[in-house]
């Protein structure tokens, strides 16, 4: 799920080196039937990035911190589907991209549990006085991650596509 996501663009104008970015992840999953929206928040993100004008790197989303506002649903999400005791985080390995302020697309490989798939999305980077902020968004297709299964409860299942958003800051 959480993918997410991405961030590397944060270090324009710095010498090639390792950098750290931290942030949060959230998701919106739509139920089938579609009257149900599940908002997940609280995912903790840590990224290690390498490069200057062009960067690569990886971001880990620690999923045990995700919450949906319903204790039973959180328990099922973590213990039945994501297995957060065994798989503490999902990992996004970013493809090389140019660091620049504004909107741009990004891509990489997202690994959730033991499955990996291509992940693409949109990023918006802004430079602040002494930091960069990035917002990354994209969709995770649950069918790309068969080890998760299709979450369901009392006849309601989660739609195949889950929207993911990550907010990062690097100083």
C-alpha cells in the first residue's frame, strides 16, 4: 500500500552524497460497493537519496503506524493483509530523475511484502529557506501484489486501485 513513495528530487545543487528525507504517508482505498472510503494516515517514511542534479534512492514506508480510524480494520490490515510484524515496511526504489522545482513525473519499483511492481506517479517539489518539500502521489494496483490478497470484510472488498500520497521534507 504505501507506498510509497518517492523523493529524491529534494537536493538540487548539493554535491553527490547520501541524504535523508523524512515524512508521512497516507492512502485512500475505495470499497466495492463504492460508498465506502477508507482513509489511512500515519505511515512513517524515511528516504536515503544519492545524487545532486540527478538523484536515485529508496524510501521506506513503515506500515505499522498506518491507521484508518477503526481499530478492527487496522488490526485486519496489519495482521491479515500487510503482515507488519514480518514485513515492517514497503520499499520504493526510485529510478534516476532530475531534481527541479515544480511538477514532474517519477517512477520506480515498489516492493510490498514479497511482491514488486513498477510504480509511477506525480511529484511536486518546492524549495523553502533551508529545506525542500515534496508531495508524491500515485496509485497502487492491489492485483500487482498477490501476497496481500484482496481486503474484504462482511461482503465489502477494497477496489483494485489505492491512491497513495507521501509528503517529505529534507533539510
